[in-house]
């Protein structure tokens, strides 16, 4: 197979995609040593046509394919799409509408975060050759084995989609997947604004001084990583951000005393800028510190026990429905429900309420019970004895 390397050939291929119901898409990229993912190959296929696109080819303009991704009339099919979506989000072409076969597999009963090769094995009865998975995709020319491996991913994906869609439609669960897709393509998932970088971490304190420095240092690291195109942890480890926020060093000597900061860091090219970020954060910590939501952990021993019961109920209801429990509710959702019958959580709305949330509230009220039947937990209604009549 020969990859597409010219804009004219790419435009011709994309013209063939117009009017298609869907296009299966995959990418090969590298980011082990960079902040921004380096897009090395794009694969695309429908029921009838397929191609590999070489984004590293000199003079190639990806715009014809990006227009396909933006085309609302064509469904874009990916597997485990988050990193692919990030790449195209940065190219101003978030794939919409989107169908993720990993999420669909979870709704169709194939387990938690089902791997692509497992889905292909179970649905298509094909064993994938993964020998080219970790090859150097940036090196040119690409080998025939690499191209064959890469394009096979989307040809199988194009076969999987109609089968999964039919299964979801038959079981009335396509809306479940569509609901998940709204969250997957939300801009907030891919916003790399340095001032929001602290949200990907876990602050351990709640004082304004700590949070201001935590936010400021996280923003400094994010800006530096973006500017230098290096992974965040190559600039500064996550644990160092917490220690710096706790100690708030204002000079080189104080910075060098921190255990999580590399020896001699203050004298490196990063040291002065980092200290400046700390000082800037402390100019008005009350104003700069982010508002941190308090932990949603159980507020009492009783609530903790309720969470454990809800976990068992969730597992039972997920098994009954043949759907991955993670798709229905998270531990955080269970903690919120344990503390508040009207908690603002997806588990108490829409299809999740029907599948689990309503029963979770009944369990809290003592209207449902959990019974061990061999190796399986059954959910049973609790019949309350009538109160004796008053004398």
C-alpha cells in the first residue's frame, strides 16, 4: 500500500468520503518526548474504500480531511478516541458527530474499557497482528508491514461499527452511547490553558496560600512544557508541585531544600522563572487561589456503609443489564448518592437512573435488599410488615 502524500490525492480521496454514512478513523502518533503529540499517520476507511494519509509528507495540506471531520453529516468512528480527538482538536477539527467503539462495547456487554483487539476477536473472529504497534511511526519510509497493520485497524473498525450499532439499537442502548459522546467531545477535555492545569492534579490542602502557589506553579510548568514541547514531568514532577505549594519557597536556597525538587534546580534555566511564579502567586493569594470543591467522600460511618452496599448493587445491576458498571456510575457518584438523595450526578438522571439510580435510592430507603444466591447477588424487594393497629 502507498500512503497519500499530496494534497491533490488527499482531496480526491476526501471527495469519495462525501455522502458516506460514516468513516472509521485511527491515528498513529508519538509523544514520549514531546508535549504536543506528533501526528505521524492517519488511517480512514468506509465500507468500500480505505487509505493511509501521511501528514509528515512535504507540502501536504490536511485541510480536505479536516473538513471531513467537521462535516456533521458524516459519523466519525474511533476506538478509544480521547487521544485522537485531542490531536484533531488542536488542528481545529474536533470530530463531530463521534462514535467510540470502546464506549459502545461497554454498553453492549463486552466489559470495562474493552481493548480493540479483544473486540475484533470477539465480534469478527479475527486475531490481529500487533507486531508493528510500537514501531517508529515518525521514520520514513514506512514499511509495508507498518502500513498493513495501520490500515487493518480502520478496515476492521468499519466492519465493527454496523454490528455494534445494530446491537445497541436492538437493545435500546444507542442513546446511552450518544450521551457519552457529548462528554467525550466537550472542549473542556482538551483545553490546554495553563491557568487550568492545576485541575489535572490533586491539591491536598485548602488554604488560599497553598492553592495560589499550587495553581501558579502548575501554570508555569504547563506554559514551559508547551513552549519547549517537552512532557510536563520532564520539567517538574507532580509531587514537586505539591511540596512547593506547601513550603512556598521565595529564594534559591529555600527551593533547593525541597526533597522533591531535583538537586541544583534553582541554578538551572528553570529555577528563576519558577521562583518568580511562586512570588507572583503570592501577591494576592486570596484572589488568585482557585475555588476547590470539598471532598465528596462519605460524611459519616453510616454513609461509608451505604457506599459499600451501593457498589454491590451497581455490580448486580450492571451484570443484569450486561453493561460495564463504569459506564453507569463511578465511586464518586456513589459517594454523592450516599450523602444526598437529590445529588447532582449523572447516575440519578436519564437512562442511568432507570438502570441503577432509582434502585440506589430504594436501597437507601430499605425498599430493596441484596441476597447472595450462590456466587451471584440478587436484588429483591423488601416487604415491610404492616404496623400493628393502635389500641
